[in-house]
C-alpha cells in the first residue's frame, strides 16, 4: 500500500506495487526566493493546488471620437502576467497540536512583508522578496511577487488551534535588474521569423529549435493567445533558449 507520506515526498519517485505496477509521485509546487541576507529560502507545498491559472493582457486606447459602434485602437502597453493558485490545502491533523498557521501560513505571510535589500551597487531598497515558482519542469513560470494571500481555517483542535486551512494565492510578474540584462542579451541574439501561409507554431518550433514542444516559448515571447491562428506575414521573435 502506498502511504500518504510517500505520496507527499518531494521529487520523482517510483514505487513498485503488487505485480510490478509503477506509481509516480508528482513533484510539489515550490516557492523560492532570496532573503535580505541573500540566503536561499524554499517553501514546498504540502499538497499540490487544485487549480492554477495564468493571465496576460495588453492595453489599447481609442483613437477615434465617441458615438461609433467600433472604435479604432492603438496599442498602449502590455500588462504583467499574473498567476492565480486556488484550492491549496494545508493540514496538521496527523501531527498532534501543531498549528497549521505557525507551520505553513506564517511562512507565506512573510513573503508579503517589507524587507531591506541591497542592490549590487550597495543601495538599500525596501520591498517584499522577489519569488520564483517551480513545479517540476513547468516552462511557464517567471519572477514575480506575492500580491495577495487569502486563507481560511476549516478545522480546529479542542484547544482552538487551527489544524487545517484552505489557501488561495495571487502572484504578479516583475522585472528585476538581472531579468532586464538577460532580456537585453536575448534580444541582441534573438532571430526573427516571418509567418508563411500554412505555418503552425509547432512547425516553426521544430524547424527553428528542432523541438516542436518549444512552441510555448515562441507564443510567450510574442504574446500569442491563440496558437492556432497566426496570420501570414506576422513577424515573430524567436528568443534564445537558455
């Protein structure tokens, strides 16, 4: 029998059961960041979330006057990506009177607290930490900040200590000094590609990167929401793979 402890173990583990059937234990979602002393901090979720959503948008503004059914638009700016994580469970019912707040929630709250960091030039900056999300080999995460934490205690022991909580988190993309430098470096090396009739992102990724699964890299770099529709003549940026 596969125990709960084994199912919660971090990393890819295979356990043979019965007639040699393999069960793969999934990677856990992690939040990592550097604290004000430049020490690496990692928070590993007890259970993986029930849902994860990513949102990216752009802003357009009207260039015509009012009183028209359809307004002509001009691009204004892009908005940061956001990540919404819902249905996250933390539970300490199996470990006595340990509080789910002090063992899990408090660590998440600390990611919202203002700290004093030093830039590479020695300047002091006050802000919450920049966070990196990691879940196995997921390619769609980015450097971000924790914008909102919403938690609800759903079970207490006889002493009133919370022992189970349901959590929702909201993250927003940020641009750091290192990511700015990397973006500039990538832009100088990035190639461009003009979409031809009949092209698909999978096909372009296969021809340019020798890997059709890299279509997401192209979609993300060019803000493509619908990978099934790319008009012929569209100029795509092909970022350098890191």
